[in-house]
């Protein structure tokens, strides 16, 4: 080939710019992997819920007929009605078939579909758990941010010490202590709050009912907030401390920005990433975590329903609630995995 031909030849075409397909493929693989992990976890929860409560001591039929004159034939008839006379493998297959149809079964103790019981009790649990989680998250994030920004101050030391102390206190013990001091009354201090329940008998009207419910919520919400907010405070404090030595904060200060603007616009958004994941996970765990609090304060939610089912044991009820509690954790973990790449672009690479 001559120099003229070489000079006149068209230059090679540049490599095509990468289109959106590789990125879309990564997103789909990421999403598919998280969905597959959630599905496998949910299947493991279903299997665990069946066998876990089968090893609990106690006979449901004997517990329900305790103190009554019941013949052997009647007890056998109850076992046949509940399907407890079937081999374990047959019970497991029936259980899986019902769960795939979203049929939670019928409660032994209440003689009602479990789905109806859950629908009645889920509202109070969401109200209690949601309020407690929201207050705990806001309180922990604000106090944790301030403690890190003023590291080593008296407020930082006192706040961290109080948070660690409350974090280590069992929720049921703290709840009982609040009942004794603030509900039952002790010495010169009268009882300021109700000891149990959600609504006082005889309360009528929407406004009066809302005020009464809020009055009943004070102690259980305070118990939940005192135990949970410390997690947000300590993690947010640690995250802000990690960010304080970053170069971009030094640059922001060099531009003349005030410390509060540096904190609010630069440090906090980056420090929030680990805390957001914790909030999602706690939103799932809080449904199971309210069992003790609802039991102590006789709050009519899923936690107290689960406790009453354990005493029998009411197998369809406790199995369904166990799956619901665990599914909440799995779903919130999945949402955290999906939201995290939106907050941190490094996860998308």
C-alpha cells in the first residue's frame, strides 16, 4: 500500500461509546441477586417456623382442655380437627401448601382465622412501633451528630454514657420500672399514666379517643425510645467522627463556610449512610421487638397476641406471627439494599 493510499484512507472508527446496557445489566443483576436472597431467606423462615414450635413442650389440646372434663374420644376428635393426628411430614406439606396460598390457618385458642386476628392487631403495633422508631431515630441522629461535632465535651461524655446505659437495660425491666414510678405511683408521686391497655373504658368521641390513646402510649413509647435511640446515637456519632477528618470538610472550611453549614450540608449527608441501613433493619425488627413491651403494658398488638399464643401453644397463630415478624426484617433488609445504592454512588460501580 502506497503512502498516498495510506494518507487517503479513512481513519479507523472510534470505539462506540458505552451505552446504558452495561449499567442496566449491573442493576438487574444486583436487583435479581437481592430478590433471590430475600426469597431464599423467606423459604428458610417458613421451614424454621414449622419445626421450631413443634419442639416446644406442651400439648395444644391438653392445654386448651385443662380443667375441663373431656373424654379421650373428645381429645382425639380435637386432634383430628387440628390435623395433629397426621404424620409430621404430612403436617409440613399441608402447612407449606397453606402458606403458598397465603392461608394462615385457624387459631386453636380463638377459633378464628389467623388472618383476621392479625388484621385486628396490626394497627396498634404499627402505631406503637412506628411512633417509637420515628422518635428514637430523630433523637439519636440529632444527639449523635452534636456529640461527634463537640467530641470530648461534657455533653458528649454524658450523652454517650446515658445512651450506653439505656442500651444495656432490658426493655421489660425498664417498662416495669416506669409503671411502678409513673403509673402505679410511689410515695408522694401519684400515678400519672395508665398501667395497661390502649383506650380507657367508656371513652367516646374521636378527639377524646385520640387523646386517651396518646396518654396510654407515653410509657410504652418512652420504653422503646430509651432502649433504641442509643443505637442511632452511637452509630451516627461514629460516622460523623469518621467524616470529620475528610479533605472535603477542610476545603469547605477554607471557603469560609460556618461550622453549622459544614456539618449540615457536608458531614451529615455522608455520615447518614450507615444509619439509614440501621433504620431500615430496625423497622423490620421492631415488630418482633415489641413483644415484651406490649406484654408488659398489655398493649393489644401483635406482640401480646404472640405471647398469648405461645402459652398454649397455638401453632397456627405463633407460626404465622413468626413468619410475619421475620418477613418484616427480610423486606426491610431488601429495601435497605435497594436504597443504599441511591444514596452512595460507589455501591453502583
